[in-house]
C-alpha cells in the first residue's frame, strides 16, 4: 500500500514477511539498520496506513 512512499526507506510488507520467519533482530541485520530504527520507521508506517484507511485512500 505504501511501499512506494518516499517517506519510508523500506518495503514493510516484505520486511514483515521476513519478520514472521525470524525476528526484528534478523531483519535489522539483513538491512544494516538498528532494531530501534526499524521499529521507529515501522511505527510511522503503521500510523500512515491507519490514516489513509480512515481517509478512504486505500487500494
């Protein structure tokens, strides 16, 4: 939904799939980011998704 947004540096649907198979620690190691950085960006991503769903701007 938001993977093409310039605000986010990661494709979160893909990262969430990887997280289901492992953990945020493993995902962070693969992306070269800290867990804190990933979770902060993911929190912002989730908020944006909720906002767009509320506004009816979903695919």
